[in-house]
């Protein structure tokens, strides 16, 4: 990729081994319940999933999701994408975060078939996405439209609908990487790729005890500053539309869709069949 932003701008100002403003605590509190010990959230999720709840999304329905921020981190000056990811990982580990497996989010682009479009107008895009956190579900998002949550076999349906929607295969994009647990925070550092090439870096930060977005944004931002420094993102647009309503897994997928489209534009990769 092109030039970065200068390695000095990565300084978060945090003392090694603790997040700023955390006061050296070993667990983070929740406005909606008692603090949970390190790793307890993941154990509870595993138990829920084994009982058919939690991260399963059967029948296209989803349980409330925990609040998350998804953002892009620029490549540090003089570093590659992988080296920048490793830099972020070292900062998380210095805080005391532990590795908790891997994750993956992918996105395929579909556009309306030419026979359906009005002459002189571009087709409408639809993004079909998968998230390893929800292995039984598939997400379909329209441009400026709703997010449909369906069973994993939705991909088979799209094959049958090829007369209506055509797959722009060259535009498949995905983010894969490592999950880290720090107290009540779950962080996913991902390398965004299109084909064999690394295109950027994604950072997803989840605050496990909270499902009301506006209740925990300040705490999310404070934690992100501890390892992202000046590259800490602003409040996601989906938070602004939630007000006091419950955050959902679809809100996370909308953030990934926006991130992937942003990276596509940065690479100036055209969408097949779209003018």
C-alpha cells in the first residue's frame, strides 16, 4: 500500500500494561450489571451456543448483540499491513490481552441483472456477508437499505436467483485475523484482503456486558485510545440511529460493509457491471 501516517502518530500515551483511565483495574464495570471476571464472557457465550442460543441465528432471527465498533486503521509509515497488525497486537498484549482464537468476515457483491435494470440507470447493489461469530447465519445488505438475516443456505438461494442478481466475483473482500480478550472487551484485529492482496486493516472492539450502544460508547472510545492512539475512530453512524434501542448483529455487519466499501474506493477497484 501507499505511504502511511507516520509511526509517531501511533503513540497512544498509555503506560504499558494498563489502559488509560482504567486505573489499573483488572476488570471493567458495566452500567447494566456487575463486573465480570476475565474470560467469563467467552465461557458464558460458549455455554449459550451449546444450548442453541447466543451466537446462533436460526430462522433468520438474531438475539441482541453486544455493542461494537468496527473501523479501519491506516498502515504505519514504513511498515507493511502485516507489520502494522503485529504492532497493534503487541500493544494489546502489553495491556494484558490474551489471544482467543481467530475470526473471519467476508462479503460478496451482487448487482441486479442487466435485463432488469432500466436503460441508462445503474443496477442496485446487494452485499451477501458471513461472520464466523454467527456460523449458522448469512447477512444480506442493500445499499442504503435494510439488513436481512437468513439461514446459512441463503447462498444456495442466490445461485437460483442468478437471473435477477449477478455475482461480481472479482470484488469479494474479507477480513481475517486474531481475537483478543481484555477484561470485558473483545478485540478483533483483521487483515482485509481482495484476492491474494492485503488491502487494509480492520479493528473491531466489542464491550461484552452492554447491548445499548449509547450507554457504552465513551468507555469503548477510552479503551480504543489505549492501543490505537490518534487513530481511534469517531462514533459509528449506526450508533447515532440506535438512540436507546438494542444493538443487533446486523449493526456490526453494516459497519463492516461500510469499511469494505471504503477500502474498495481507496484501491479504486471498480464494481463489475456498475458504472
